[in-house]
């Protein structure tokens, strides 16, 4: 089976969609199929060599609107492609529109929607989202199977767009749980290296540092409402101005780290006592799954499918989409106050991820959908 994924960005660009596409490519290759990716050169930074990423076609960006690239070269490339199945990623990006225009009507097309809700961070984003609605509907009309990442995302999709029950399939995101385990010695080394006090409870935040992830709410919650006997680890990168504003509002209990090696990132999860994710634009956050796999209780917003995973207080807390710092602080306080329940919650979270959110399980469901379409 030859499968081509079409996405607006791919590695070496870093993000949730790029990582999802890479995991699916790797699973297809390991299963004996041919996996290719068609994307835009907006994925590349100066000095990046496209030959480092075999199986990927980086097409020249003709124009980009709010970091949404349109590529005439991508359209022409797909016109000449002859894969068995195509897998697109979200209707909000121009390459998805180009794909449905370029590909013949009889070829199977699937799509994963990485977040049905598009946050309105400015008047321009609101106008663009509203105006783009009919184009998104046009794209969805051409998709044979739409993968959404949870029941809540399915409801949002069917409320907003005219799609049939047969089109929409709930297939969550997933991780390789075993890949995130580390020995206790490395956790101790991590604490020593970065000055974490093992006798103080640690709150972990892992994300790109951008406004849509709302890290400032956690910082304010800790500074204004939590006792001294906690420490916070914020792991991620962002533009200098925004990160500088975060550092300016943080107190001495908060450490910022970036550019960690994978082994260090894994150790960070296991060195923490609870995990906070406050994003407003999500599909199903893999950092949430990684934290739960590391036996961490989690505090999150209802963005995307996150609340489908944290579907009760036995797994953590779901706060408002734009929570008040005092509410985040109260959720953290509740989890950290009861040590026995915190440990039990972590064990339940690990078991849940390994049972329902393993990437192997996710891949099987995607592959089976491809095969069903090819048999029709």
C-alpha cells in the first residue's frame, strides 16, 4: 500500500501535527508499506538540508497567509502523483484545499483533524476563520474518512459542519509508552543537574511557549496562590519577547528549561508530582499522554479531546478554557494535598494510556480504515 500524507508543515519543523505525521510514516514503513510526505518549504529553516528527510517532498511556498502556506508546486506535484491512499491534516490549511482540487475523484482521501476549534487570538484570526468556513466545508465534502481525536471533537465537528456519520471515525492520538520510561538513577541525575529539591513537590509544564498555551496563568497561580513548598519546571521554547515576559512574572520557585535531550525530557516527567497543560488550541495533546504514562495526575483545559482523556476526578482536573489563576492553584492544591490519592491517580493514568492511547493501537485503526476504503 502506497500512502502519501499532505501537510502544511513537517520535520524539521517541530509541532504536534509534524510529530503525528512522522509517527504514522514510521508505522507504515515498519509494516511494509510505502509512506511519503508532501509538504511546503516553510518547514525548513536556513541551513536545513531536505535530503536529510528521505521520502519527503518540500514544495516551494508561493504565498503564506498568517503562517498558512499556499504552494502552486505542491498542487502540481499532487496532480502527477498516483498513491493508493492520501492522508491530509486539518481543513484549515491551504495544502488540504490544494490536495482535494488536485486529486482525482476516485482516489481514497482521509483526514485527521488536529483540533476542530480554531482559537480567535485576534480580529484578523476571527475574520479569517469565519470566511474560511465554506472552504473547509468544501474540503470535508471530498474526504472519505475523517479521523477526529475524541468524542468531544466529533460533537464539535458535527455541530459546525455538514458531515455524515459514516465519514467520521474517532481515533485518538497515541504515544509509544515504553519509550518514555527511564530508570530511577536518571531521574535522580536530572534533579541534581537542574537543582530540583526532591523534598519539594514539583509541578511540570511542557509546551511551546506561545500565548495559546497560556503558561502565564500557571505562573500567576504559583506566584499568587500556592505555598512556598512547591517548585515549577517550565520546559519549552518561544520567541524572546514572550519568554521574557514569562520570566518577568515568575518567582524564585520557577525554572525555565529548553533544548533538552529526549532522555532529559523523559526524566523530567518522572521527576514531577503533577502536570499542567492549559492550551486553548489542541487536538489531543501528546504531552498530556506522556505525563499520564509517567504516573502524573494532570490538570488541563477542555481543548480538543483532552477532557475525553481526563474524564473524571480520578485522572486529574479539567479547568475552564481560560481559567483564573486561583482556580488552577486550587486544582493543583487538591491533587498535591492527598499523597495516597495522587499516587493512585498516577497509576490509573498510566494504565489508561497503555490500554487506550498506545500508538500501536492508533496505527492499527488507521491502517484498517485505509484497507476498508481500498476494498470499497
